[in-house]
C-alpha cells in the first residue's frame, strides 16, 4: 500500500496519511520541490530562446513534462484519492406487518439495519451493523401506554436523527441516558422517556408530532433537540433534508472517467471538491437562519406554538442545541446559528442549553458514528446526557 487521502467530509482540507513508502512529509515535499525546479529549468531555457515560434512549443513541452512528472511521483509513492463506501440502510419488515409509515413516525414495528464499511471502535454488531427497532408508533423506542402510570415523570423527546440515535444502540441514546441520570439523582418518582425522534424532520414536523401524537402521552417535560439544519425542507413534502456526507460529498465519492487514468487528477479533483463543498455547506447553513429565511421563520413559529401548547397543559419545555461535529475546539463555523437560535428562545422565555460548550475539548470527527456518518456516537451521546442532566438538576422548576 502507498498513501491515501484521508477524506474528512467536514474538513476544508484533505490529509495525506503516510505509510511505509514515505518516511516523512519532508521527503515528499522534497520530491515536489525537485519537480518544481525541473519546471523552472524549462522556463529558463524558454527565456533563452530568441525564436518566438519555438517558445510556445517549449512551454507546452515543459508543462506536459511537469504534469507527467507529478503523475509519476503520485504513482510511485501511492498518493491517490480515497472513495469511502457510504452507509447502507436496509428496512426489514415483519411478515404481514405494516408497509406504510405513520404520519408522525416511521413504519411501525420495522427494523432498520445500518451497515458500515468498517468497525474502527469495535462498537457495531456482526457485519458492522446497528439495528434500529421501531415500536407501533414508528418511533425508535419500547412501547408506552397512553395513560401515564401513577408516580411517573414523563419526558418526551422531539428531534431528528440526532435524537433518533442513528448508528448507536438504543441504550446509548442521550435521551435514554438522561432518564437514567434523573432517576438516580432526583426524587421525582420513576422517570420514563419517550423518544419520538424521526430522521429527516424539522421543527415544524416536530410540532405536528407533539400536537397529533406526543401530547396524548401527557408529558411532564418536553426536550426538543435542535440541530443546525432544522430549518430545512419538510420531510412530509416527500423530500429529504440535506445530509452533508450524502449530498455535499457525493461528487467526490465517485471517481470521474479521467480519475480512472490519472492519480494526480483524481487527488486534485477530490481536494478541490472537498474545499468547495464544505465551504458552500457552511454558507448555506448560516444563510438559512437569516431573518428573511422562510425556513427559520417557520421554525420560530413552530417553537412558539410548541411553547404555547405545553404552557396550556402545565408542561415544561427545554430546547437543547446539538452542534455539527466539526472544529469544535477551534473556529466552529456554525456558532452563529447556535447564537441565533439561543437568542430567539431566550427572547420568548424558552429555556435553552447549547451543547457546543460541552464538546470544546474535541475536534469533532472523533465523536462521529463512523468516518462516513457524522451523527454523534455513543461517547457524544453520553456527554450530551451528562450536560442535560446537570442543567435540569440546576433548574428544578423544569421538573415540577
């Protein structure tokens, strides 16, 4: 094996990962410098010629020679683009079971099996899989009775795939762990958590879930897990929210025709697309929270209506903002989105917890489910549960 480009979909630059063919980055840099010097020699020879008809031919030959030299170097040391295999999801239905999704959930009683290309943490099951089992409501949870048992404090979670727990076991989901922590640390009776998290939903969808289904369970506290893409299009318009790895990196997940013949072209193309698409994603995400954005306006209205519904029933509401897991310990590019959401919630009296501070000791990718799946892994969920539990203990008025 040679060296491969380690593709980090969130990074603005790819990383060259060396192995035995290159002893140090300095050696590789020296080779590139030598090739640049060869090009400079060609230019110098060109300038010595007085025949203007010969100069273009020499320039073209020098350029071709330089490109060929770089191509030879890339092949010699094994530098190439890397095209990771994306996550594969398989929906497994019980014989004779439902085939249509519920209005405010997924297909009842199905198992969605996610398969990854590798198992670097040893966390996945056999075959690098994780099963997501749904109950009769189409939620990734156990069954819950509509009538709340006596002495039970119910917490209902609203959110998308971050709450759903894509890529982690149910017992490792933040909401599940929050219930356990509160059960152990507070005298509020038995704590029961209900996870309505559904992949691809936005705040308007979550309002509908609460109004049409969630309130029937008589929750004492609702925790809405907000993610910086929660202003995107409605799942129930038969369109999907943008997922960064799938949508913004798809152009360099697959090689084009020229990449099949040129290592240099494939590597350079991937680097350019990585830089361009990552920056475009940041720009688009921040712009989606401008005051004029229809998505952000709908999200604000949904937050207000959720607050009003719960206030009328005497239930509490907490908004928890999850970050995107990129550059958390540096210049986090989505902080403006967090600030906009936090400021709005505070302005209308909704308690809000921004989890970004809880992850400041991390870069981000080490908390991904997988290199091809940027959802929070079991460690990230544990950190979130600890932060939310601490916040609730510090604000006991939300637990009454």
